[in-house]
C-alpha cells in the first residue's frame, strides 16, 4: 500500500473526529468506525469510569474476543461438517443395507 494510493477518511468515534489514512473504501472505513464507536459506547455503559484509555482498552478487548471466537469457529466448522457428513453417510448406508 503506497502512501500515494491512500486518502484521508474522516471518522467520528464518541464525538471525537479522527482522520484515517487508508486505501480502503471510504464506506467500509466509516462502517468500521461505527462498529468501534458502538463497542466503545458499550464499554462506557458497563464501566463506571471516565478514564478513556481504560474504556478504549475494554472496547479493544471486546473486539478481539469477537475476532478470536470467529476465527476459532472457522477452524471448528469444517471439522464439524466433515463429522456430520460421515454420520449421515453411515446412516444412509445402514438404511440401504436394510432394503
């Protein structure tokens, strides 16, 4: 990603404006910022503090947790499908053997 292909996308998170330098689509960057804003708001509501660093860290941990769970789900999914397919195949073989 070259600096010349990047543009500045202004986003607002919890009322604070941030210029984000990116070559990603502006709408996508805005969607990411809206998601982060939502997570920061949720952390604010659950944490009785005005320490913005603490709130930002809690929001980041929440996002990381979602990412790790999704990544783990991707690993489990193919194995679960393969196991279920093998079970269905076994059941079909049994049913065919009876007839």
